[in-house]
């Protein structure tokens, strides 16, 4: 069986690594490449680059950052933000990405999922879903899919949307809780469990992780991978510490004794 | 002089990552898009992402199928990665039945959707899994020579090769409690289902071993 993947999430705006809270108010943290190399050397399993404002301006700026990454980082890279067409995906793959994360453009035109899966394979087509609770006081109300960095709501039910996305060819779900994103106060575990049960493809749980315990709960809920950003960027913890803590809880992670 | 490794470009796959990884392993990596550059190559990498049918159609459309077979027959080291490994086989069953390059006997078939206990298995298989020797000789004299059994590498695939000859089978990995073919080797032709260029230090060690083959190929 595959190990649970620990993914470092790098939100990028222009040339800077940024961190947002609930997709609002961005803080600049520095050169994304330096962070990427640091996490690679620490033994992270995968990198996720998201151009945070790309979909607003309808363009993606990640090409140079991805090309730079390929010289020093030899692990899988997913890139997203503002990708709208098969040509956009081809461009980021040429620049060094392995997978494309698509949210806004897929909600606007779901056929794009099929087009990307047909051109590059399902393994390349990561459906990024920004889920927000319809009513925080009523768990039974479920979640709605958002886009444009959690600003706009689509009217689509998250569980219906992920099922449709997989039927159309999505090979993974990148699941972000808009409610929890950026707060470092825990993940939406009910959401993770509900989506993991709804689809047969791997689910990457993202948004709000504060500790190895949060990640452990996400894995228990069915996630095959967990994405963390803030707690790494702010040196609350590091990759070896998180992996050790997960291993102690019985989660199988890749052990890395490299540089 | 650095050994030259030719990466076959047929419009599919993350070629830049393969190139950068080979460069960091001491090779001079060049892209070949036409039959002529393949016929001159001293070592070949066949990368690939996408479906078997689409990949073979592109190789054929670009006239690359025959030159690859010729170089393989001449003893040039050839490394197939992911779809590139699958296309080394006789037949693929992704998007219909498609003839492959036929360099290694066997077929390419969908991964089972249930584990050995009958529980649903997530397909595609995405992630890091350990390599276990498939035969009694372990990884000796192969591109996996420096790999310790159990070391993990990165897989992304929904289909897997089923070699007809057990002796071609170099390494397996476990998925859903079953052995899945992870690497094959027949003479100078090697295939890896995982992505060495995306498998951190373990993967770079595998590419370094391939670059050593490229330095001292046993030509026929």
C-alpha cells in the first residue's frame, strides 16, 4: 500500500510565497524556491504550487518558478491557479509540473475535466475543490463548492460535484476547507470523511492543519494525502517532526534519510 | 566527457524534469523528436504520461517506433519510464487493445479495483511505495543495484505490466496486498513503472546507475 503523502503547499503571488487567511489578506513570506528546496531536503513527499490570484486575472504566473524547481527538486509537483484550457495545462507540464489542479475553470465548464484527462491522463487532472459549510451551525446542511479563492459560490453541492468530477476523469481531489483555511486551528474532518467516502480516487486534505493530530484524523477519515502550508512556513514544525509524529500514531509515511 | 542520454520527445510527459534529473546525475541530456536523432543515440530514455493507445499512436505518427526497436536490438541502453515502460511490452489494454513496441514479452492491464480482501482500492495508484526484488538475484547488475529492498519510489498509474517471462521481472511493489510489476529488465532494455526523476534521492540513484550503463554500453 502506498504511504500517506505529506505535501507542502506553496501559495504564490507574483514572485512571492504568500499566506492568506480564508483567502483574504495576503502576507509575503519570501522566495518560494528557497522554501521548496528546504522542504525537499527535509523529505517532503510532494509540492503543491498555487498561484493565488491567477484566476482573478485569468492567467498563471508559475512557469518560471516551476522551471527553477526542476533543477533542485526531484519529487512530484502539482500546480494550479488560473488554468483554463488544455493549452494552459500543457504549458505548466512543460515547465516541470506533473499534475494540474483545476477549480474555477472546471466549475465554469465541467467538460474541461474530460479534455484534460483525455490529453494527459486522469493522474494529471487534480480537481481542486474549495468547500464551505452551508450552515456552520447545522452539519447536515452540507458543503457548497466555491471558486475564485473562496470568494464566489457555485451553487454546487460538494459531494455531488466531486462525484461528477471523478466521473468526468479527475484522478485526485484536492479538498480545501474555506472555513478552516489559514487559521491553523484544525481541519474540517467531517468534510474530509464525507468526500473520501464519496469518491474512489485519492483525496488530498488541505486547510487548517495545526498539528500532526489534525493530519492523523484526516488520514483516519480516509485522506490519502495531507497538504500543509502555514505550520511549515512559520516554523511551527518541520517535515521530519511531522512524519515522526504521524509514524508514532501508526500512519505509514515515507522515511527519508537523505541530505 | 559526460555520457549523452537522448530523451525521446513524442509530445507527452514532463520532459524537463527527466532532463534536469539526468543532468544532476552527470549526463548530458538531449531531446530527440525525430527518427534520425534516435538512430544516432548512445543511450535512450522513453518517458511518458498518458494512455497507452495515445502514446503508441504518437510514436507511430512521428516514425519513432522502428528506430527505437533498432537501437534496442543494437544493444543501446534503453530506459522506459511509466507509460514509456508499459509501451516496451507486446500489448496494452488502455483505451482498447493496442500493440506496443514488443521489446519485452507481456501485456499491460488495468490495476484491480479491489484489494485482496475484496475492499475497494483507489485507482490510479498514486504515491510512494517500496520496491521488493521479484527474482532470486535481487537488484544486482541492474539500474536498481544501489537500491535497498523496501526503499520507496513515486508511482502514478492505473495500469500495470504483466511480464510473460518471470526472468524479465526485476522488482515489484505491493498495492492492495498484491504484487504489482514495478521494474523489468531484459538485457539492455529496462523499464520502471515509477518515476525515478520524481523519487528524490532513491530515484536519482537509479538514474545514476542508468547513466553508468550509458557510459559503458555493451553494444551488439
